[in-house]
């Protein structure tokens, strides 16, 4: 350990300052920083290096923080039924569960690359040539335009469904599926403010025009719209101020 480096730290070092992060709901304009296939998505080995594993990485820079979403290849994976029971390949009900899970993963990746200019026509043209999830990751990554990082986008952040292992509260993240609605689109110019209309979260500009981001009453009542946990086990409310219902997602 380099103690000289530690003792040389100054009180003006900006690295010591807290980092600004995103807000629940609409954030924009922001930038996508990564849209690509990785073959190093496996667990880390004893040396701390990632092992082989196939996934598609989506990163979005919001203020000082890089929000990261990794979509794994689900081939051969266990699935969970509505009661959180594990279902293995070949067991009754597995195919339906796999299809529901896999289609969400596919939709999220298509949604992300479309935010930086990839078209449905481009995607549709390569689908007949796809032979596996890994091949899908690679070919959709190849559609991403050069300098996509400079294209302004709008992003919607939601809370984790439940605290991660080792955490006592939930934090903001990019959605893991499309159940709530769109969450990454080309930037819509204008100054939008959040409004609750009959239990639905909408964003309106000064002329009353609606932003494409919208979340229904079920979403706003859920843990995805309300931060869970904390030192006093309290719920930090999202803009709507509802209490989250107990459920699984």
C-alpha cells in the first residue's frame, strides 16, 4: 500500500467530493456510453478477473454516475415461476417461462440501440440470420452507429425491486425489462415537469405536451417507484408519494 499517496491527499481533491447522480423518473438530456456484446460476463476467478460469459452491456451516463445494465444470455438458465419456485430446462412450464423472460431481454436491447438511431428496419433485416443469443448480441451491437455517445437521450430511472445482497435499501437503476414502459429514447427537447393525473405519472411541458415517458398506477404503487429500506426502515417516496405494495417482479 502506498501510504505516501494517501498522506499526500489534499482537502481540495475533487475525488473526495460526492458524486451527483440521477433522479427517479425522467433524466435528460443524458448520454449512452456503452452498447456492446461482452464475452467476459462470467463470475470473477481467484485473481479477480472475469471469466467467460455472454451478455450485452448498456451504460448510461447521468450527471457524475454511469448507470449500468447487463443483459445475460439466458440459454439453459433456471427460470422462476410466479411463486419464485425454480424451474429447470425440460421441466413442466419451463418453455413458457423461458419465452417470457427471453422476449423481455430481447426487447430491452432493441429499445436501447433504437435510442441512438438504430431503426426497426435495420433490426428486422438481421433477425433471420441470428442463430443464438450470443449471435444476437454481436449483430445488434454491430448496428450501433459510430459516435453514438454524442447523441442526447432521455432515460427513466426506477428503484430496484428489492435490496441487493448486502444492502439494506434499494437504489435507482435502469429498468431490467419493458414492463413499466419505455425508459431510453432520443432526447425530447423542452422543459418537462412531473405530474400525477388519475394516479398516472406523466411529464408535461409548458404547452401541455406530454413526454413519451409515463408510468401507470400499478407501477407507482409498486416498489419500483418507492425507495425501500434505510436506517429507520422508512420508505423514501417517489414523486407520487404512494406506498409500495408487497409483491414480486
